[in-house]
C-alpha cells in the first residue's frame, strides 16, 4: 500500500494531524499502534478538554476524534509498526498487517508513563491512581494524596497538587531528592507538602467498590512496613517516549524524545513529529492536538514545495 501521508499513532496528536491532512485532500492513513487512542484511552473522566464543560470519558473522546477524522477521508489501519526505513522516499513502514509506503510521514507515537509494576496499580488506575496531576488533580480537591518520585517532575506534581489538596506526601526511595535545588527547596518549604524518605510503595490498598484508600510502604533502609492513608496516588517517575523504531535514523535527546525544528520537521525532510513523542514538558491532550495540526500543515506545505 502506498499513500501520500502516513500518520503513526492515534492519540490526540495523530488524529488531529489526520483531520487536518484529510481536509487538505491528502487522504492520510493512520496506523493506530499498539494502544489505539493513546494515553486517553486509559483515562476515565477528561474535564479539561475545551468544548466539554461536563467532562467526557477518555475512550469516548477518542472515538469522537476518530469519527471526525474519518468523516473527511482518513483511513485507519489497526496495526502496529514493527520497523521503518527513512533512508529514501517513499518511506517504508513495516507493520504486522504488511508494508506501507508514504511520501510524507507524521510521527505521533506518544510516550508511556513509567509505572511501579504492581498489579494493584493497574487495578486502581483511573480510580485513585494517576500519572498526571494536571489532568486529574481536581478530582482530589480538599483530600490527601501522595506523589511517588524524587525528581523535578515529582516536585512539579506535588506543588501543583498542594494548591488543591489538604496534604501531599512525597514518597521517595532515597533520603535526598534528585530534583534541582530550587525545585526541592520550593517543595520542602511548602506547608502542605510532607516527605516520606527511604520509602517505596509495596502495595496499593483499596476496595473494589470504593477505590483506593491508601498505600503500604516499605522502608529501603530498615525493611519496616507502614500504611499511609491517602485518597489518591500520583506516580511521577518519568515517561519513556515511544521512539525505539527511529533510533539511528532521527535525532533524539538523551532520554529519547525526538528533536524537531522549523515547527515539527525532523532532520529527515518529509518526516514530522508531534505530541508527547516530542513534548516532555506539557503532555496535555490539547497541546498534542495543537502540534498535530501543525504537523499536518507542515507536511502539506512541504509536499506542495516538492510538487506533489
């Protein structure tokens, strides 16, 4: 199969890129990926996306997005890419449904939150456990929560939550923070933020019909176990950008996020990137959607310059 524009990923960035590319008469093909719908598919209520004042469930929002893109001619392939060849055009994407060739490629493969690896973590994800304070913090207004992590991201989450919650406990496996000095000091001076040093979350506690009620902690120095009562748990130990397919072919930072310039262009002409695969700062559906729009417009203009 050969297409003008192929989009890898079907989250907010990918589907917005598809919508704009389709309206530009480019008949894009979306390769949905291993998790169609992106991170929002695992989110319960989304209350901060413009246009939905009463909120909307994450999977429902992504289904609406998909239908909107399809209305203008977007084609949708439920497959995962297994390898890419960006050395020559048309670019080739190998998938578990066969090869796809394209004249322009938009990468919107997103990023995956790092998790603790506990079965109970999945059980209570979206029901007390979250990986995004900006997304879900408001649900815990005037309640007590905990944040796992010791880096700048964890301090940002804790500081944000301290504006909403009565108490925020930072759980860190060491006796000092990895965060920058200024961020660490800001968190430690905040009267609503407490610290649980030398601790790891061993189990997330709750009831099936009531959701999360606390966590069991284990001290890394003594092995002592204690329970901490909290209404919410925010995991802030980092994200992994989904860029393994592009190693050795595209520029990345030291963590693996794709580097872009002149809007959304990667170092390979005709290859563009948008959303959480690029953005490690904001990581919001609305910012990913904005970048998806940019990538589609950049791709359309680039193809016009090539006479295509």
